[in-house]
C-alpha cells in the first residue's frame, strides 16, 4: 500500500534522491551529474525546507518514492531563496559563465550551477494569474498506479485551501509521458515551446 502524507524534515534526502532519479526528462539522471545533489538543490530541497506545508510524499513499504512540491507565491519564494538558500550554494558552485566557459562546453553540473547563480524568473503576467508553482516526481516503482493523480490532487487542494488563485508548472519538451499525463487530467496547457510545455490551472477564488 502506498500512502500520501505531509513532508517531514527527515524526508529531505529522499527529495534529493527522487529528484535525481527522475531528473532526465522523467528518467534517471544519476549518470549525468557528478554531484548527485546539484539538481535537488534547485528543484526539490528548498520546497521541503521553505514550504513544508505544501510538500507531500508518497510512501510504500520500500520507503518514500515520490513527491509533489509547491510554492504558494513563486515571487516570495524566489525572494526567500535569494536571501537564505542561494548564497551558500553560489559560494560552493562556481558559475561557468563568470569563468568564461562557452555555453556549449558546459557539463550538466555546470548548467545546473549556472541556474543557481541566475535563477530563471517567470513573467509578471504569468505570476499574476498563476502565482503558485509545483513539481511532481515518482520513482518508476510508483508510476502508473494513480499516485501521480493523487499527489497533484492533494497539492491543488492544499493550494486552493491556502487561497492561491492559480498554479503553473513547466514540463520539459522531451518528457512526453508527463505531458500526456497532464493533458489526460485535463490541465490546461498555456504554451508549448521547442523544449518546454507550460501548464496553468486557475482556481476560482479571490486573489491574494
Ligand atoms: C508523470 C508522472 C507524474 C505521472 O504519474 P503516474 O502516477 O505515473 O500517473 P497516474 O497513474 O496517476 O495516471 C493518472 C491517469 O493519467 C493517465 N496517464 C498517465 N500517463 C499518461 C500519458 N502519458 N498519456 C495519457 N494518459 C496518461 C493514466 O492512464 C491515468 O488515467 P486514469 O486515472 O484516467 O485511469 C509520473 O509518471 C512520474 O513521476 N514520472 C517521472 C518523473 C516526471 O516525469 N515528472 C514530471 C516532471 S514535469
């Protein structure tokens, strides 16, 4: 049996591990990184640390095997990371751009290190309508059993309950399985670029 429960501080290593093992367009990215925690520094750990009430895990007999992670107000979340999360990581991971390394020579580690130094920001228009965002990942053993549907449902309910008016999330262009999943759930696709799909869900509540 798989249960979905709220995040606990001792789940942090599982967030890092699951993020890495699903980090190559839904496939295992372990072989792509020499530092196994780099990807989780960006896409997983800060959500557990700074938005624990919007982090949920799926756990079975083998342990935690999936999560959904949310940020209620993406702009406030980024400001918090600027103050408390990125500075020590920037000191630890050099920015390949600052070192003058040509972009097409960056390793996977260096690309992630660059995004620690220069986090991607979303447009004001998007954040006005869809201020929250989320990440959803399940290890293979928990895929295809309805856990993805349950996890995202849990997070959408939690965001709604906290007064969010909308949530956005980005899917990599090579992750057709995830795109098919979100489309199957009827979640609106706002934009599709060459290497990404942007989804957004509006909640019919007052804006905060
Ligand atoms: C993508 C992912 C979250 C989907 O979760 P899942 O638990 O495997 O999917 P579920 O079993 O909950 O599927 C829910 C429904 O979507 C359908 N579905 C799933 N994938 C689908 C696809 N690619 N195309 C069409 N329908 C799909 C299922 O058939 C199921 O239908 P039903 O409930 O109407 O019977 C999960 O496979 C995963 O974590 N993959 C690896 C990491 C990843 O890619 N994360 C997303 C990054 S943006």
